[in-house]
């Protein structure tokens, strides 16, 4: 049996879930908001704004994750080999929309839970996803060469027009 390497997306989910679990457990056990970002709910207006931003980020992250995963699934053969370079849909604007979706979902958890622990987890997730994105880009550069270089120059890594 071949040992499989854990994918950054899977690891990201595990980290975020662990951070949310630890945050909630500490809150229930110690009944303390010591590790929460109190400045995010100083007024009712700010609390509503933060809640709205969190729900928007969660909705956008889930939708983006679904759409990018479906597009990617169609571009990869059953044995996992990349058949073509994706440049349509979300991939027209950003090179790694699935990783961006995971970061948006993590940011949503930070805003909704107002948790310093989840914020630290999101920072770790961002490092892991950037590392994996760079590895994938090196692999795609080897496969597609000049075509991928042009795509990389024209498309943002995680945000449209940024780091392209």
C-alpha cells in the first residue's frame, strides 16, 4: 500500500475545525472570553457589520469552493493527471480559487466566532495553502510551459490582478 500525502486543503480543514473546537471547548469549560477579540463587538452596529461580513465570507467561500472544485474535477482525468489548463470560470480571474475559498471560510469563522485561536489557525492555513499553491504552480509550469507562464502573468494568484 502506498502512503498518501495529506493535501493542503484537507489539512486546512482539519486545522480550522480543531481551532474552532478548542475555542468552543475553552469557552464552555472556563466561561471566559479572554481569547476572543472583544473589539469586534464594541457596539451593536459593529457587531452587526462583523456578523454580516462573516456570513458573506462564508457564503462566498462555500460557493467559490464548490464551483472551483467542479471545474477542476472536469479538467483532471480519473487517475489524477491534469488534462488541460483551466482558464474559464473562476480560474479566469484567479489561479487558485479553491484555496481562496478555504481562506474565505476561515476568515468567516474568525469573524463569526471572533476568536483569536481561529485567527491563529487561519494564519497557519494561509501559510500551508500558499506553499501548496507554489508547488502546484511549479508542477503546472513543467507540464504546460509557456502557456502556463502567460496565464500566470495575466491572472492573480489569489486575488484578481494581484501577484499575477
